């Protein structure tokens, strides 16, 4: 099953993997830019794209029905829905951590320089 996101990325699901595909020539040729391993026992049956291009996989637990894990008259009353995140798309968030650490270090160096000047000026006044 496949779904398209607003940014043009197509998300394709199989039992074992989820692929993020992109194309720049109207889908004459596509590129897999990320691949996510899924829970094989859960048996991914569907994929959908929700608000803010979030990707969700529905696990149907089909193997339980095939293997006859249920007793007579029993049925599964719930299924599992899981949000799947692309590791390559989440990489932009890490940049902000480095920027904040850099700004903190610059502020610390500036503060250290000011303290050194203050101590030097105080020593001159005392002597």
C-alpha cells in the first residue's frame, strides 16, 4: 500500500519494511531515500499520512488468524497503530543543539573576558 505526502514523497509499506520514495521527473524514475524496518510479527497491513506529514502504520496481526491462535468465537478486538519517523528527515533538529552550544560557549568566553578585565581593574585600584 502507498500514500503520498504533501511534499511529494510517496510512502510504501510491506510486511517487513517501509520506504520513503522521491522523484524529480514526474515518477519516471524514483529514489528510495529512507528505509525503515517494521515489526514483522505485527504484519503491517496499511500506511497512512496524517497532519504535518506524519506517517502511521497499521499492524493487523494477520498471522494470529492464519495460525489459528484464536479459540472458537474469539476475535481480536484491537489493532496497533504506530507512528513511523524517518531518520534522515529528523536530522535537521540536531543542528539547533550545536548552534545553542556554540552560542553558550561564545557567551561564556565573553563573560570570562569581562571578568578578567574587572579583576585586573580592581587590582590596579587596590595597589
